[in-house]
C-alpha cells in the first residue's frame, strides 16, 4: 500500500488503502496491509503472534504449478537427482525412534515433501484410517492379515507396520478430543484437517511434523469475488488452531508457503496470472511476530521480472532453514537443502 505502482498495476483490483471506508485493507505497518477477509490473522499479527515474509518463494523460472510444487517439496532448484522430500531428509538426519506417527500428511496421498527413507504416513481423515469394514469385521480382517503377512519379506514388514499403525490410532482414539478454548474450525476440508491435527497432537502419538494443503488459489479471472472466501478460510482455520492449542502453541510452529505468487498486474479477465515472488506466514512457538520480514524489491517496471512478476529477495528455504535450526535442532542444512546457497537469516525465529 505504500507504493503507488501497486495501484497503477491493479487499476480495478487493488485493495482499498487502510481507513478508506468499508472494505478497506487492514494495516500492518504503514507500508503493507492485509485483505479485509483476513481479520483474524490481522488481529494475531497485531498481538505479535504472526509474522509475514514478503517477496519470498521458489527461485525457479518455472511458472508451472506441478513443476514448481515438485521442486518446492523436494527443497531444490537445480539438483534434479534429489527425489526425496526436504521434510523427510530433515527427519532422517535426526536421531531417535521412528514412530509411524512422527510424520503425517493430511492428504489423499503422501505429499512429496514427506516422501523418502524416513517412515511417514498419510490419511485423508482420522475416521478413514483403517480397513473400513465395521468394528466387528475389521478386527477379524486385521487378525487374518496379520497372520498372512507374518514373514520377513519387505511386503510382510510394511503390511505389519500398517496394521500396527491402525491399531495404535484406534487405541489412542484422537477423535475423543474436542476443540478447546472455544475454538471453532471452518466446516471445510482444510478446517477439519487442522482440527484433526490438533487431535493427533493431543493424542500424544509422537507427532513431529505434519503437512496440509489448501487448494483453490489459481484465480486467472473473477478474482474479486473468488479470493475473499479462501482468504477467510485460511485466516479462520489458523486462528481456530491457535485458539484450540492454547499454551501448547509454544511448542508448535506453523509455516505457510505457495509454489509461486501472482503476476503484479491484473489481466483482462479481472484476475492474475502465474507469477514469481510470493509470501510466507509464520505463527506459534519461537516466532518473532508483529513484523514483516525481507527486502522489498519494488513494483516499478524495471524492478519486475519475467513478464511482470514481483521479484524474490528471500529464497523460501532460508526461512525453513532458520526454522529447522532454531526450533528443531537441525545442524545439517546442506543435507536438507543440498543446493541452497548460504545467506543471512532473517531473524524470524528464536530457539
């Protein structure tokens, strides 16, 4: 909001300046502002619980959702022979046991960032994690399968792990834990996934890291009517999670990221095409909130990159490397992010 070029690039879709009547943007620090649909996250920022990193992202020239997401999940830009995920490499490098619920993806399938040597598990919901055969028949099937896969082959070992995980989750019964402190999660898949994440944490199954996704940001047209709902969903879900976890947020850190941002200028369809520079949010334990981090590259024509994109001044992995080092004791950043060039930390996190 503090740069006139923003309003020149978005003559019909620019947000209103803070204090400019109904629907005005929400001031952060006099230069940046949030969309009015993100009121709850704005409150969290104002109270020091949320930090923003701007002009950050994947430093690849790809504008493909699939290629960019793939690179971001692997934590690389140039080394094409790295096939496992950065979160999996982080967990593999740490000493300790490997409980199956240490790494969980709340997705339809295991996300790429958790794929690799370290055992990780994925589920679309807590309720669906099982044989789905009804209580009586399910136990009989488990006993039959346990007897069937009781040898030493890889298939037998992995089948036994899966059956043990089902039994462990059933015994812990995370569904018994209701949201606390008056938290109310949105009745959406993303909202309910965060609700279940809270239940997994309370069930004390040894969870170390979790991956969740919120889809639906690709607004090439009709942005003004489509964006508010998903921004509200993001804002309300994260706020509900913080409320639900209460003092436990001191040991939980949440970071958001996207495979790329949107083009700086609006298109002829009242939307924005694929861009480059984006932003990240960080909240929870160890986050020095109430600040916007990173260098602003500017929106003047000569400052834009490619065909009109915001530039990146902070590789997203610099943020993650600081997070892993200060919050989770990671000392081998070169293994987690093998082609990341050394760079100064932003000072976003504390141990």
